[in-house]
C-alpha cells in the first residue's frame, strides 16, 4: 500500500509538471508573448530605466516582455524570499500550480500564493529560465529580511530584479524605505486587487501619485479620477466594468472616457477577466516629471 501511494504521488508529480510547465507555457509563448513584446516595442520603448511593480509578487514575465529597455525591476509582495542555489530550478507542485496561473490568467492568485509558496525566488528564477535569460545570479539584500537581488542578461542587456516582502497598507507602509527606491520612472499595476482604490492604502496611493512619472496599469491601479488632470492619458483597449472581483470598484467616469476613445479590442491578457471582459491598458504620463 505504501509503495502504491508513493507511486501515485510520483506519477501525479510528473503529471503536474507536464501540464503546468509544458502546454501552458507553450501556449503563452505562442499567443501572448508576441503580443506583449509588440505592445512594449510600440508604446513603451522609452519607459524606464526603473520599473516599480507593487502588488506584483514574483511576476517578472510581464515586465520583461512589456518594457524592452528597463534596467531595474523592483517587485513587492507578501511572500517570503531567499537565495537559491543550482540551475535549472526545480519547482514543487504548489509553485508549479501558481506559475500556471500566471501563464493562464496573467496573474498570481493571492490566496494560493499565501497557502503554498515557501520561497518566491524559485518562481522568479524559473520564469527567467523560461524566457531564456542568462548569467543569472542571486543574493540576499543586506539589511532586509526576505529580500533578494537577481542579476541576469536578457536580450543582450544586463538587468537587475529586486524583490522585497513588504506590506503597503496604511498600518504597514514604510515611506522612508520606499523613498530610497526613487526615482519611480514607471509604476506597473496589473491585477492589483483594486488596492490603490481603497482607503486603507491611501498613504501609499498618495505617495506614489506624488513620486511616479508614468503609470502602466489596468483598472485595478490608480483610479482614473486621480490621473485625469495631472497626467496625459493613453488608453489601449476598452474599459467597461470590473470583472467579478470582490470589492471591485466601478469607475463611471473612466467608462465614459473609454467610450469617447472607441478603441479596438486589445488582444492581450492583462489583468482580471481575460477573454471575458475587454482588456484595458492605460499609460498615464505625468505632465511635469518628478525625481529626475
């Protein structure tokens, strides 16, 4: 009986590995990756060199494909991180399942990450391997727990990723630390749980509005109302409504703005409700730049 259980577990592990790391990745590379690269080359060539991705967790795939010339990517999430030795990286079934969500849905599911991921650095490194990055090194960031720095080469350019485990709500936010990360050339919001809309993230929202030069986001990012006067807006795709997300905030003025644009449908998975509601990517550029 024990042998049968072990055999079933082994076969299940193989099945999970094949289903998550194989067809889903192949499908993503065939259908989504070219669209993201094309969008970045058309609209985000001059954005950078620092991309700040709060609420991004371990997602490095979308920033790498969208921002062709970034040099530093700063990620923040709620999961622990520590250096990993040995390549290629081996993922357990929980990590593979979470990575599959990124390739299928375009984002990681917070509850799943919280319950099963012991070290997000492994998921970051696996994405870099899947994208063909080379010269990968990883080390802890001095002075902070659960923080790692990863250096690598991608498309012939040396780059760096910094991941920090950090809470950004009003009770946890560390403005002194955030200030050390300036300048915020571009801030990326995707599937951000509408946190920048909420009162308990007001301090962070105000801070980033004062210090960011460009936002690239779906409708879960900074509300349209806070951007429309001080930023030049470039909407791609269409906004209709939030997609079945608990606490999703409907932005009537953003929908009115979207309707006046009459944009074609955007064939990219970017945020909640891919293929079920229209995708929207808003590029908001400050009229008077800061921190440069």
